[in-house]
C-alpha cells in the first residue's frame, strides 16, 4: 500500500510486488506446498468483498505466484479482522502483510500456481484464512543470561527478539547475536546480514525444502561451517559486498556501510508466505556526508529472491544527496561473471551474476543482483567485489515539489533484488546453463507481474448505474477531482515528475491532463479546473514569452503538445506572453527536420523516424496556431502530415497503423524492406485517432479539400477499431491484433482514446450514427474493466501501460510491449478518459 498519496498516480500499480521463484522441473516439482483446506460449508459464504481476475502473463508455468492487493483496493477501511481468498470452494493460501514495514498491516497477499497463460477467478471474503505450512521466516536472536567480557559476550543462551540494537562494544565474532545478525528465508534459501562493520550479505544453503533458520547456530559459530541436517553456511564474504550487499562507489572501490554510529534490526513479520525485517544504519559517514539508511528486506515462499528496499535520508535537509549506491557480489576464483542484457528498456530488469565452485562446500553456487536497467550507472569491480553502480531515485533533499506531502526532506531510494541458487538445494540448479535460464525467467516474472483486475462492491455498484450524460460527466469529474489533489500541483514549473523521477519539464505529459480539465470545464464549469490549467501555463511562461525548460534545438515534437495549453490560456486571458510563447513552438516546427515525404521526425535523437505519437504531439497545435494567428493559412502542411503518415504506416490488410517508420531502415526495430516497426501498438493508434478529430476542429468546413483526407482516415479508423475490439469487454488490447497471446492485456489508455475518437467523431458528424450504440457500449466497457473505487471513495483508472517507445533498447517486439510496466492513474490514460467522458456526455445530451 502506498503511504505517500502524491505518488499513487505516478508509480507502478502495487498489485504484484512480491516476486515468486520458478521451481525446477515440472509445475509442482520441488515446491513445498501449503495444506489445501478441505471443502466446507464456509467455502461459499459469506459473500465476497471483491472479485479478483488473476492472469499469468507468461508462456511458461509460474508456480508460487504472488498477488498483493492493498486493503483500500478491496474496499476495506483500516485493518480487516479477517480476510481469505477462494477459487470457488478451494481456498487460496493467503496472508495479511505489512508491505512497507511501517508497523501496520496494509495488504492481502495470496499465492497460487499458474499454468502458462492461465487465468483464475478469486473471491476475497471476510472470514479467517486457514493456517497452512510455514514457508518463510525472519528472526534475530541475542544471548541473555551471560555477561560482556571486553568485546565478547560469555555464557548465556540465545533468545529470539523482535528488535535489537547491539551495544557499542559489539563487533564481529562477539558471540552475542546468533549467526551475527538477522536472518530471513524462504523454503528455498536463507540469508543473513552481518550487524557489524562488515555489512556483508551471506547465504545459508538449505537441503530440506522447509525453513531452517531456527536450527542455525544454536551451539555457537562453528557448527554451521560444516554440513548439518538442514544445510550449511555457503559463502566466504570477507571484505566484499557478499551476496548482494550495498555500499558507496568512491570511483575506485565499494565502500561498505562500516563507519557509523550503530545498527538496529527489527523483525516485522515471520509468516507462512511472507516475512520481512528492517535494518537501520545510524549516521553513516560516507563521501563527506552523514546519512541514515534503512534497508527493508522481504521474502516470499517458494522464491530465492530477497528484495532490498533502501532509503537514505540526511539529517541536514540541504545536504548534497549521495550520487550513487554500489551493490554487488564477492569475487571468487574459479567463477564466471555473467551479465544480463543492457540493450533493453530502462524499466526492465537485468542482472549481474556469478556462477561456479564458490561455495564453502566446494560445489556449484550461483549468485546475482537484479535491478532495473534504467537505474544502472555502470558495471565495474574492485579487488573484492563485482559491482553495479546504481542511481538513487526520489526527490533530492529540500525539493519544493515535495511540499504537498509535508515532507521537506524526503528519502532517496534504491530498490533491488539479490538471489542465490546452490546445487545442494532440494531439486536445486546444477549447471550454469540452467542457472542462466532461471535468471532469464526471473527477469520476466519481475517485468510482468501477475495481471490483476479488481472489482470491489463499491465499484460494481457505481459503474452499473444507467449510462446518462450526467453519469459520464460524473466519472470524468471523479478522475479530475482526484488529480487536482494528487497530480496537478506537481505539473507547474518547479514541480516534480514522479513517473520519470525528475523535475517537471515542458512536454506533453505536463500539459495533457490540463487540456482534459479545460474540456471538462467547458461543458461543466468548475473554477478549480480552469485555475489548474492557467497555473501550469503561467508557471512555465515568463513575462517575455520564454518557456522554462523548453529547448528548441532538441527538436522534440513531444515539447509541442503542451503548447495547446498556451493557446487555450491566450484565448481565455488575452495575455500576450502566451502568444509569444506559442510563437516559439511554431518556429520550432518551421525548422523541425522531416522525412523525404514531408513528415516530422519524432525527435532529433530519433533521426528519420516517424512515430504515431508525434502526430498528436505536434499537429493539433499547428492547426490551432494557424487558425488563431495566421488566418487559417498553412493548413496544407497540417493535412500533409496525416497523408504522409497514412501512406507509410497504415497496413492495408488490417487497417491498423504500425507504431513507427524509419525511412533509412537502419534502426534495430525497423523492417529492412519497409522500415516499419514490427507491431501495432494500441496507444500509438490512439494518439493518431485523437489527432484526427482534434485537428478537424481547426479546419473550416468550407475547406472540403483539406478536410477530406482526415474524414477518410476517421471513417477507416472507425471500421478498423470496431473490428479489433474485444467482444467480451468492449475495450481493446495492448496489441490489438493478438488478443490470445500470453501477456497481452486489456489496456485503459488506448481504450479511452478510442472511445474519445468515436464519441467526438459522432459529435462532429464524421462517422455514421450507426456507431452510437457501439460507442456507448465501449464507454461502459471502460467503466466495467478499468475503473476502481477504493475504500476512501477515490476513483482510479487501472491497467495502463506506463510508456512505450522505439530504440535505445526498445526493439518494438511483442515481448517489449508486454514487459513495460502496467500502472494506474497516469495522465496518459486519465486525460483521455476524462475527455472521453466529456464527449460521451455531449453525445447523450
């Protein structure tokens, strides 16, 4: 559950954060399974709180797959007394969890086995869950009943405690903490973290297939270095980062978290499916800074992955933030260094790994750190460790854009995973080829969490009301009002783009939602909507008409779209500074590079490329500007863009449009014969469809010669998109022509764009009235499939792809489009949804 409300709209939807391991062999081989409860009378009563539609997006089986749902998404206020999950009369193993380690239960975790591409229907019910086999654990154990003699604790017995702050004299081999730090494990592998200057991450090999930490080190520190009935200590850590530890890269070596005031460890949960703990590092002295660090560590049943969510905070709010964190693996002779692909999207996961005879048992052990490609600064090494130098995310200290949260000194963050796979495990991995295959599978599991649709009672009641103009306006207002609180305060100059984790800049993501507010304000006036738009425009445009953060020489057509806000602001206020600012954007388009057939390049850094996105980003602005300031002259250039795009990117066989075209046929994604990208992407087609109807607003009706090509495109799109709608839901898939492939999903931003296109085309008289019923069914499909009303009454738009592009690691393949994050409430979906509601309301009036 996300605790900072401003982030809810701009981060990945928190629906499957806990990642499962794939058991070796067939689906159930080697997996310790929870007890399946017998059918009983309680299995069908009481009625469910929510229905979950859960789908495996991979073309391989995924046992022990986790699904995590915030209580608020289930419609539950506060902490529920009891929850359980059912597939018909069969109970699904579940646990109430504290996902962020703040001391409060906030989410329901359920876990099931999925065949390749399988979809399951679950019911969440307000009855206690059956207790199954315990498959995870977290613990820390200290000695009591003895005494300190110098830096060694003599006598006494070990006792598990909930939290522990070692005394100042504590150091390595003090014999005070059982196995020298806290431990956390699944039924596959156990990890320990040294609670001393070493800060190393170590591995306990497990030969049993059940949790073992409670058996480790009971008789002192020597026994676990030899094979025991449960397994043994596997790794010599020394002065390295061990099995995925962290520190700071000073330019030549990884500096561990060793010079500090002290540590504290807290066990948050030690449950059947999920366990977690945190370690606080107090006053770490590093690179001339003093930092407090919290590591929140969590594991789930059946998985080898340990998630480490790091937060760094400086006591001085104005201190310069740390420029990196180093994560890595101990260097051992006789091992092979393995690296995952770096030629991927920045949102996708990759790894740094080692494999070979590096265990203390002199047998095969693989280790890896797994992280998002976009956060990697470089791969390197020092004398002791293989290192991935990582970028920290989040607001820098003192960032004014965080004011809405009341936090003037926010934490910097890094989120990554580590794992170990030992040949001695029960059904363990026994060769390097299988280890690499396992790693690749883990990357897809991380990139593609289980797809989840939630329908709670409040949502069902709200979306099933009769569809009227008032109802359509209601939903647009609900999403707009939520955005007023959570998003739009950050869309001003000086704000923070939480999706991209950088200062807000003048480009399409900044102005898109504000344009939707203006559409809504025109039909249902609300000063708050209008004020939000004008605040954004005023903040970016200086008195002389210059635009903060705008860089003309980048020739980025995405920068043009927010110019629509400037034109609307000029029409409403008459302020000359908006006219001057808009003129700067118009001048860019005069010099903007084009293909040989006259279509605008997408960006200077994407030479000779036309993307569907770019038509929406630049052309409605160009048409509107010509209408306002050029007496409608120059509209031929506007229309030519559509003609050129249709000629090159439309597929005659399907009527669909490819995402991009490389005139030079040089890009890795480009077909060497046609230059076209390999797939049709629904949101790309959505951008084009919206551009068609929006541009026609500014072409006079008497200019039938100019309107005709766009009218033809509108009529073609109406036929084509109807042919590719999902008949069951009346909305569209991420890849529209491949509904049955594993991973493909119903996508909300494109579906909203298509409904907007149909409704506006009907309102403009561009398409036949026979499309009216279809359009209304598709709008109702948006409500049924994508809207979620949480326990606080806030409406969310779910199931939208965060972003998709071409080049720079994005190969345009089917898998690429499925691996980009699926989130909720981003402006790229919310804005078209609001605009669609406005047009449907007009249609119904």
